[in-house]
């Protein structure tokens, strides 16, 4: 069974120190969130954050459709994040352009 997040907030773009991100949140706060981020100056690859847990790498596949993004992550990533290996994030379609989100996520998880 997939872990599901019904998000009301979608953010993307650069953060401090050259880090880029895409994030979803149910409330715009620390709880109920999922973030993919990457510092292109560091060799660690992408970083996944789910609530308070962090894992580097582990993304096996992403699928972005209008109003929904699906991640398939490794068993190790799922265990560390406290999620299922499939993570489904649903959000109002007007919060994110599908093509733009797909492009950003592909860039963040590519090695």
C-alpha cells in the first residue's frame, strides 16, 4: 500500500547555499511534508525528507501527472523515511505545472 500525502502547498526553487528543491506540504509547516532537494556542489545526490526523516538517494522512479506525483523508492529509503516504497502526493493542479515539475524533479534525482 502506498504512503499518501494530500498537499495544499507546493514549493520549488533555490534555497540557501546552492540547494534546489521541490516540496509538498499538507499544512505549510514542518509536519506532513515531503521534500526532494539537491546541492549540486555535493556528491551525495538528491536528498529526500519525509516529516523528520532524511535519506540520500533511493529514488527508483518518478511519475508526474496533473495534480499528482508518484515516487517509487528503494526498500532502504522507505525504511529510513518511515514510508511505503510507493509515495503518492496529490495536490490541486493549479499549484504546479506538470511539465515544469517533471523537469525539475528529473534534474534533482539524476546522477
